[in-house]
C-alpha cells in the first residue's frame, strides 16, 4: 500500500505541473461537446423520455460507497431488493427490481453490455469497487430504452465512468468495519494536459471474513483511462481489471438450522444422509455450528477464483452542432474456476462412473467411488462494437445505432486429487465449448410536437445465434438455436412548468440462458416476450418533488423453475404461457428546512403466474407428482417494497442520514405455499458524513455507517425443495441470512 500511495502522489504532482499549461479558450469551448459520455447520449433516457427512471449522482455514490457491493448502493431506489451470500454485502451479491432478478436486467458499462452472455446474470464481484470509478448511474425500470445487450425484462442499469476532469486530483479512500472488512482505494488523475490529454487511474483492494462462516472475500481491481480531445473529436481508452477469490456460501442455511428446530434438523439428516446433498461428514457441522452463521462447506479451499479484464476504446466526433457520431470497440477477457471437494459418500459427484472411468481395484476389491478435489473452469472472450449517429435540432432528435458482439467460452473441468487414485494426471473430465453471436440495429426518434408535448419512437431488431456443444448432464447434446427479436417502443410526454406526465409502451424479447438448453432435444425452451405499459406523472418544486408511476408488464412464455425433471434428469426452467406484474410506484422528497429533508418511495404490486403446474419428486414410488394452480404469486416478488431516508444537518459540515427499508413477504417458488416463504422485514440503518474542506486536502470525508441498527434477524433470499417421502410431502427451505448490527468507518481524502 505504501508503494501505491507514493505512486499516487507522484502522478498527481507530475500531472499538476503539466496541467499548468494554459488551455486556449477555443479548445475549452470545444471540450464541452464531449463532457457527456457516449452512453448517456445513446442509451440513457433523457429528461423528456417517457420511461420510468432514477438517476444516482457521483456525490450520492461517494457517500454510500464504503466497501459493500454495487447492489447495496442501489438499495434506496424504488422496487429494489438486495441480498448477499456472505451476509454483509461483500463478495457475491444479488438484487431484484420489480421482482425481476439480475439475469433479466440489462446492465451496461459505458454503453457496453456487461451481463454474462450465457447465463445473463450480473456478477459485480468480478469488478470489485467499480463504484469508485462510476460518476453516474441511471436505473430504468421496465423495458426502458435498452439497445445493447440482452433484452430488459425488469429494468436497465447504465453505469458511466467516462468523466472529464479538467484539473489534476488525487484521492485516498480507506474503510474498515465489522467482520474484519477492509477497503483501500487510491485514485489519481492528470487533469487536462496541454489542452488535449487526460489520464485517470484507480487501484482498489477489498477483503472481508464475511458474516457467514468461512464466507471470506479477497478482491482486487484496477481502473485506467486515458483520453485525447481535439476541437471536434475525442478518443478514450479504458482498462478495467478485476480479480476475486471468495469462499463459497451459495448453499445457504437450512431453515430448520436458522430457526433452531432440532426435530426438523434431525429429520433432514435422516432423509438426506448419504445422498447427493448430504454426507455423514456433514453431521458435526450441521448440529454443532452457529444457527446464524452456518456454512455447508468446510473444505479449506472451497473457493471461487475469477479474473475479468475489460478493454474499451471509444471514438466520438462532432460533425456540427447538430450531428455527432459515437463508437466503441471492446474486449472482455474472463477466466477462472471454482474449486470444490466431494466426499466419497457423495453418490452424484464422487463415483468413477460420473467421470467416465472404470472402478479401481484396491486390495483385490473393486472400489466405485472416491473422495476428490476438482476445478470447474470458464475461459472466455467477449468482444464487439457499438456505435450510433445522432442528429439534434431545436425540436427533433434522431438516432441510428447498432452493435455486434461475439462470446466464445470454454467450459471444462479437471480432477486435481483423488483419495483412491484412478485418475490420469490433470484429467479433464468434460470440455464443452460454446459460442454466442449477437447483433442489432435500432432507430430512435424524439420529436417536440408542441410547446408541451413530446413524442418518442424506438425500433430495434436483434438477432442471436447460439452454438453449444455439450452440457454437464448431456455431453452429447449439440444445440444451435437462432432468434430474431423486433422490439418496438413508443411514448408521449406532457410537460408544463414543473409538471411532467408520460405514457409509453415497449415490447422486449428475451432468449433462454445456457442452462435452459440442457433440458434435452425434446424439451428445448422457447424465447420469452414482455409487453410493458408505463404511465407516470411527477411534479418538482423548489423544496419538494413527487411522482407516481403505474405499470403493467405482461409476459408470454416466461421461463420459471417448476420442479419438473427434464429428459436428462435435471431441473431446468420451463415456459409458462401467461404471467404479469401490475403495480404502482410512489416517490417523493421534501426539504422544508435548511437542515432537514426526507426522501422516500413505496412500490405496491401484484405479480401473478397463471395456470402454473408444480412438480415434486416422489421418493416413495419414483417419478414425480404434479400440482396445478390457477393463479399464484411469482417467486421473489413482494407486493410491498418501501424505502425512506431522513437527512439532518445538525452542524456545519455534518450530515446525518437514517435510511430505512421495508420488504414484504415473498415466496420462494411459484406455488404460493405459506411454508415456502421469506417473512417480510424492516431494516434501519444509520449514516453520518462529516466533510472538512481544505484541511488535509481539498476535502476530507469521514463516513460512519451502522447497518441493521436494531439487530433485525432476517433473510432476503433463499430457495426451496419439496419431495414425497413416507407418504408425506416434505418441504425443505434454505435461506441466506443477513448480518445483525454491523458497522463501516471510512476516511476519504481528496488531494
């Protein structure tokens, strides 16, 4: 760290010296053309766009970024529910918006797709402390204006890092908190050198033991950006590098363990001992560890290890005051593995037959299984281009754009060690390459119809070409699906003084993810389709603002888990013909006094699956039993989600905030059974920010954050499994608990 601090100081000093070069006034004026990043123009919803959105400023990011992952910075925005495997927001985290998980939320970094191309999920853990480089975030709920990457089925999130800094700067940000959590960040920038060049950099390290037993994280990242500006053009190169090592906590905690139900724990042991899910060696851990921090995994190196590097090159050109061109090429390089131990009693993963090998002979006897350690690898390249041509006059904005990208991924596994031998050295037991090609073109038109009315039209055509050569449970299955989606969007906005109202309709198609295709030849998934209707009204005053949004999201062939076993014996998602989300989102803020303000939002919704069929395994008779439901709640879709923050300024330079979150009950699957739900919860946090300008540096912020002030015992995430055993339907829930009262303390110095 001392070397990093020295490097930061040296860079800032040299940059300051060069930045003294006078910048001609004409050059400064021309730079104004490029202060707005490329994706803001091309992908974000503008002030008069008829879409539901929330913008998060750089200052808001700074005061909440004390070491937790990005979803925790979004927690106070409407309809957002967050969770964490480790229980304290460091490591693997997740989020839902309007009940939709991150695999259906379109995420872009500077306009470039970030979702995993195959599973479509978002893994912010692969870019630790990315928030320290973000200068703005926009969340669009619903389909929104997403044009690059997977179709948005619940929301779109755009992150921007392409910030222009005219003056040299340096920053030292350090945090420490509960569970031995550390965050160390150093940032520096050259400012504008010789009227044309800028350089910005960041180095970050985050580590934590985690709240859950052995749920540790060791995260590193680097951000480097350099840009060249001329009168009508700009060229920028970004390098983002991330490395993560996390101990696995993704099995969660058996609810009987969480509840301290000894009888249910004993029954779980009796039902599962020796099965794929439970081995005799687990009994001591199950019965002896803490009810609140239990971790299924005990092997010392049960870890996930992943490296992800992003290379982004942007070129912008302003032909005139009305016509501009933006383009980017990118490469995302990802590779890594998770290492795991399987006991000899694990019937599904520790038999020689599972690895295509014959049994070994020991002391004259055939041995059919062995304890072993294996690694499961991903090795991929994601590359492509995005571009747009923009025309803007007094009343008209036109945009033509598109993109092309290709994802090449190798899935393979190696056995490192086996107690009974029998494996060749560096034995690769599967190798499943896959390719996905995605390209699209779109046109957007925003027209000022009159002084008060603005119209918006957007049409996108998107083509997908998959090629998957084998799966874990079906290595001989070769799948080559193709999809074409036409995604129209239209809306109208009314603006008068401080009032604004809008109505929009948007349609989006969404492809299945890789795991869905593993079902087999006879049960291949269908693409999903969403029709999204949004109606909103808002008013902004000097000391208040409020808004109301109503939405209706109607799905066709939505993919959900039904419990059904496919024709290769695995559980994958199945299409359900009809489902919908209907809701209203209320937002408001009031600033009645110079030292006091209130911000809040409340989302009320109805989320239903129609004609849903559930399948449960029948351990008594073999096969499965089914249950049909006319109308049920969609899983992980609470009908009430609310957030509120009270802000006080009791002293000069001191801001005290009381962020609170309420999430209503939510079901773990689509059967809407009371025995398979997560209870609602209310969590109160506390944050104090004390800012000292021009003391140690330009500004020093002291941030103290106390999470879960009232030590609420709650679980925002989980999963469920039901089966027939002994003539009874047995349900076992697994949950992911959040930490009790915990703190983070940060000192951020701007040099």
